[in-house]
C-alpha cells in the first residue's frame, strides 16, 4: 500500500498481471479466512507503532479493531513493552525507531511517544515516505509545529492528529450548529482543560534494566534518571519534555475551537494572562493559568483550568461541547437526541480515518493545518505566562511579531546532539 516506493507486494502484483490476464480472477474473501475485518493482502494498509505506553497501547488496540489494517512492527524504549506488543501481532520489535522507518513494507506509523519526540519522529517518518498519525500535543516549540506543517505539505504525506473527539457525533452536530450561524454573531469562546500540578521527586535513581533512557531522552537535555520522569505525570508536566497541560490536554478543547471557528486566521491576535511556574520538585510546567486571547474579528477567547470543554457564546444562543456531552441555550437547538459517546470507539474511528486517508490520499479528519493552529495557541499561552508579556501572533507569517527578545527566542529550543529538525 506504500505510495512512494515500489513495494514487494506491488512488484509481485505487477509482474503477475500478464499471467492472470486470460484467467478469471479467484478472490478469497477475508471472511473465509476467519477474519471479516481483514482485506486481501494487496489492499491492506500496513502500520508500525512507535511508542506503546499509556496512549500508544490504546491506539494499538484501536488499530487491531479496524478494517484493512495490518500492524507489522513496534518500537519502544522499554524492552518488555516492544516485545510484548510485537508478539501480539507476530511482528518485529525495535529498540531504535529509525530501523522501523527504514522498512519499505510499512505504509504509516502511529507515533505515541512522550511529547518531546512527536515532531522529530514525525519529520523523519515523512521524509522516509511514511504517513503519520501523531498523538497530541504537536510540537515542543512553535518552530517544531510550523516545520512539521511545512514538511508534511512538501512531501504530500498524510498527517492525522490524535484529537479523537472529532469522531463523536455530538461534536460533529455541535460544529454544524456553530458554523450554520444559529448562535448569531459569535462574541466569545470559553475553553477549559484539566489543570497541571506540582511534585515529582528529583532524587537520582538507577535506570531500570531493559530501558534505553538515553534514547528516551533523545533531543531533550541530558539529565539524571528519576522514578517520576518517564511516566505520567512526569511525561506531561516537565518543561524539558512538554509545556504541560496547556498543550497536553488543552489540545482537545482548543482543537474543537479551531474546528468550529476560523477567526484565528483572520489577522494578528494577542495572548496574555497569568499562570504558575513551579520552582520546587520535578514538575515545572505552567499550571493554574488564566489566559485571554483577543482575535482580529473581535471574538474574545478565555482559557482556564477546568473540565474538558469548549463553549461558544453568540448573540442569539450558547453552545457547550465536552468529550461526552453537548449543551445549548435555548435548548430547542438540540431537538434531536444525541447518541452517547464512547471515547474508545472514537479512537477506533480516528485510526480508521487515518488508514482510509492513506488508502485514498484524501485529507484525514484532523489534518496538519488544524493541528498547528491549536498548538500555536498553547505555545503562545506558555510564552505569555513565562515572560509576563502580551504576545502578538501573525497567522499569515506564522510568527510572533514585536515583543521582547526573550519572547521571540522562546519560539524555538536547542536540541541535544545528534538530533535536529
């Protein structure tokens, strides 16, 4: 199914064409082979899984429930993880993801590593001719996110962002309500995402057997191993590796915002607010944030800790979307009963949408352009809190305009050798 290189399967198919042209084809349905979801080998999309920890194992399970999907390989820094998941698919386990990317028989990869690895691996995947499903958040910096967009656009690879909430029926219904104008003139949007926190031990500990800690750190600074660094909440709340829940969870409700509303593209907008940066313990990402974004079209966006929700406020009506619910005032906007949402099923549908896009070469449900739009908002909030400045973003030039040297410099970060973008 690889669309860049002539795979062994495609070569065999081409080479046998003349021999089969005079005979009626014999097609054995997949159901006859005991798996109604499995398409014939020539029609399957083959996947590699890079990272099978907390999120990766859920996406691995989702891929096994999909149609026309065959998982061939697993890469992970934990030996027991990669070998266990590879055994389930009778595939190969890799300690180094680059070896997985070298395989010509893999069409796409699911990247579910810690945050700081998302974009570097995605870039290598695109340049290796692989399509990529990338877990949220996107980049560790503005530079990473914009670079990812440029590379996937230039290479024409499929990119699916891990914002599975788009697959829920009530979210899709809510989006159509907002875009239809039934709320009236949009005046404000209120966004909530779960908060970060403090803690985590800084005491150095021995690296566990079977764990490649140096590879796990990759482009992040070289620091001693501690028991809280390489597992939640360390993987989400340590600034060397992430920007905390501003991006790590904020990606979900902010994605619903950009999916329903395009005003962030209408001209430069400003971001300002407050938050807490911990000074003790291992966790040092921003928490308790209170942010205000003022858009060029006059819409005011607030972003604070809370439940995962996006509320649209218009001159005629209000609509709130959460992972599991939809609420509106007046309530008559929701005359149709909404089906209950299973996030597990959303995972399955989202991976299936990625695979279907690989097959059709049509845009997926969460494309790179939208991923960058929401990720940029998270990064601007982080920069505004850490500098204490009002930050102005120009979406046309995709850069911070004005501001201090410090604010400008925070658009990028150095990467530990030998890793680069």
